[in-house]
C-alpha cells in the first residue's frame, strides 16, 4: 500500500510540472505573437516567464532581467523629469 501512495504522489507532482510547462510555454508563445499583433505582448511574455520560473532557473533569471530593465527605464524617466523641472 505504501508504494502505491508514493506512486500517486509522484505522479501528481509530475502532472503539475507538465501542466506548468505547457501553460508557461503557451503564454510565452502567445506573448511573442502579441508583439506583432495589437496587445500586451511584453507583459504576456513576462507572465509566461514567471510561470516557467516556478520550475526553471533560466526563466527566473530572464524574468529578473526584464524587471531590472523596467526599473532602470523607470528610474531614468523619473530622474530626467526631475532634472527638467529643477532647471526651469
């Protein structure tokens, strides 16, 4: 009986992992398509990477690079606007 319980638990974990993989890559592919079509392509790509990041380190790193780049852009925009306002 113990082996059967272990088998069921292992199978459920593998099924969850496969579902995350399929959903993550589907969302990532949809994001790539939305880059050419009207829609939130970059946000969809980040969402797909976040889903894949629960299982894969490469996706987690790539998602972190997107976040760092977005923070750099935000800081550059807000810092430049403060310089423009103070020079007036």
